[in-house]
C-alpha cells in the first residue's frame, strides 16, 4: 500500500529533493509535471499502450527495493509527445548525469537506468530539465510532484 502526497515547487527545490531522498532506498516513486498556463492534462499512455494521448510531459522516478541484500538501480521515465529523440539532444538534456538510456521510443518516451549513487538533486534536475524542454505548452515556472511512499 502506498501513501500519495502532492508538492508544488519552483526555484526553491529543497522539499522536492528531500522527497526523492525519502524514496531513494526503494520506498516508492514520484512523478514530476511542469505547471502550464492552460488547463491541460498530464500525458498518459492509452489503454492499449500503443500511442500517447495529448498532454503535458511527465517524468517518473521509480525506485527498487533491495533484493537479497543487493541495492538495485532505479529508473527514470519521461513520457512526452515529441517522438524519438536524437542521441545528441538526450545527452544535452541529461546535463552530464550518468544515467543509461534503455529506451527511446517514439510513443512511449524515454527510459533510463539511474545508478544507485545518483544524488536526489541530480535526479530532480534531470526530471525538471526534461519535462520543461519537452513540454509543448507555455509553462508557469513551477512543477508538481506526486509522491508515492510505500
């Protein structure tokens, strides 16, 4: 069972970083969505998972609980509507983060493996950079984090 909470943030990201630190040892996941001027829903994969509906880009950080005492990498997914991205653009969006690209799909977006030693600040920076850069709407300068703690 998970507990959901919501956090709004902009330039002051201390609470958002703490939230990622809270779940980093396999205790949950979070979604980060940029605030937009118009009332637009978050992107979601349709029921059949074949194509993306219209909406605002969403970054999801999912942590894995240790297995047999071994700490496992987490994953970061970014659902967006801009199709398959060039490797050069992905590299720029990562801003030097050592995340390994696992998927660059035209409809399902990007999927990265996040090393166990990645800082919460770096994870949040990448989530915000990617959702802002891949957002098709005018942004307000703030983000919403939906936090799910197991």
